[in-house]
């Protein structure tokens, strides 16, 4: 590791990479880290020169730093416990917020960004309906980026079965289809043990204890096309009075193409608005990896699902 001229070469976990400092002055680059001084208040790094200079060029403006002088540490984003979850319908849940820095945590539960007039966090927040919780840490040095935690409430009085063979590795298999009724949602890290993955269509049949008025059914998916994970091509929903008498309710075809961000989580929700005894949800995978993915053209199309979300019809 080190640098020559304005190019820095590094190795991380056996992977060699390099980038060019198009604007800035390299102070050090080695096992102890990288330090680059700005020129005219800006550092410009260029990655992947073979793809064209603008393909991975990033400008990072910040105040000019004087060697030997320190700058304030930006406030850290608060954390929520638990994180994104799907809770049992009708329950009341407590969400705790914390931060590793001194300051005041302010929050909202309507999806808006907290400001100086938002409630101050002093005790766990009770929720009993779908909620988008946002929180920021306010300090004399500034305000943190917002925490965004999404909570859903779902029926869980059902038995799940599936012919899908989930990947044999514990990180992707767990307890199989039963894990789609767990509370905690998968993160953008597909190795967090919360995603259930397969090289087959994810085919799930749910049977209720008795007739159930259902408003909608949803399932969460993950797209990370550089790792060979993509959203399904389409999702089918079948409904009926029992498992033996299911008819097609709707087919949702997902947009073909890369997502706006490299790693994205998303729910596919289908309206039901009827009383059913059972339903079947099938996420149809691509037969071959799309051309815009890293493993384009291969048949190893991996599909990841995390939670089944069933919303009841209310009187």
C-alpha cells in the first residue's frame, strides 16, 4: 500500500484497488490510513479511470484544514431498539432511542424530519399502528443525520408452508419459511441472518385459523445487483376459502432495470379486500440474471425475502 504521484494503491481483505487524487494533496497513505489535504477547499477523488473520469468522480467540499488543528466530530445519528420491524397486529410496542454522544434527541412519528420544535426523547415511545419514526441528535456542534425506522403491524395467526428450497447456509435458511413471520426486518446487509434466500421462486402458502377479512398482503425483498441479488420479475397472489381452492387474485410485474441505489429494500403490496381462509404468494425470479447486473446472463438468480405483512380489514 502507498502512493506514487497522485495515485493511491491499497489492499483490503485481499482485494487490490486504486484511485486518483484529482484535486488535493496526499499527506500519507499506507497501513495506518489515508490523509489528504484539500486544495482550494476541496478534495476530488476519481475511481475507475477505465470507465471514464466522470463515471466515479466525487467532489467532497469541506472547510480548509490547517495541519495540526482539529475539527469538531459531526453528531452521530441516534439508534433505535428494535430497528425496522413487523409487529403482531393489535399489540403495543415500545421503541427506545439512544446515542453515543451528549446531546438532545428529538423525534417525530409522522415521517417528517425532526427540528428544534420536535418532541424531546425522554422515555421509550409507544406505538400501536404503522409508524415511520425519525430522530436526530442536536448538539452545540450541529445536528446529526436523521435516523429513519419503519414499523408495520401484521396478522400472524397463520400457518406457513412452502415448496421452496431455501439456501442451505444458516445465514439464508434459518428456520425456513416460518421466519417470514418474525418481527425484525432484514437490513441492507444481506448477511444479517434475517433474509431468507433461494435460487428458486419463493412460493408461500398461508392458512388462517378461520375466515379472515384481509385488506392487503405484502412481502419484503432485497436488491443488491453487484452481489447477484435482484427483485423478483413478478409477484402473484392467489386467494380462497382454503388451501385447495385458491384462485389468482392479481399479478404485480416489477420494473425491469437497476434500482436508484445499489442496495435497496422494498415491499410488494397487493390489495385483497375480501374474507379468505388462505392465500398463496409467489415471487417469480428471473430465469437469467438481467443484463444490467454483475452476473449478467447466468442462471444463478438469488431472491431474498424477509417478512410477510398481512393487514386486516377493519370494521
